[in-house]
């Protein structure tokens, strides 16, 4: 695929960069992926599995927000998360979730 003048380079446009490296406990990172399992759906104490390997704690205060998260499971999203532990299973405190716009399918 050719990079033509009409296709914006979003990495340059928004000042983003892709890097590889270790994450540090106590720091916040965007995690790209999806909810692969709901571990606890009690409002205020929600725990989910991200990408089949990361445990994310979420403070979703209402049943409606928990239901919305369940509906959007397995959809790609960005999970802004503070790393709590990197032991055998990474545990994060997910502060913000950004899902893309839902596409409607023609009937």
C-alpha cells in the first residue's frame, strides 16, 4: 500500500510514537486491546480480564455502566491504566476506557 499525500500520518499529526520496553509499577499507560472476560460485575468493584492476560480493576458505579462494558466486550478499545503489579499476572487500575464509534449494520 502506497503512502500518498491525501493519507494523513496520524503518528506525526498527533505527536504519537510507538516504542517497545518495560512498563513500571505505579505509572499509567494506554493498553490497546479488548475485554476478554468479566471476572466481577458488581458496580464499584468491577474486574475484567484484558487481552486474555491482564486483570483490570474498574470503578463503574452504576449497573448501566457495567452493562455497557459487557456489551462492548470483545470490541477493540484503549484502556488508560495504572500498573499495580507486574507479577505472574499483571494487575492494573483502569481509569478510563475509550471505545470506537459503534457501527450500525444495515438491516
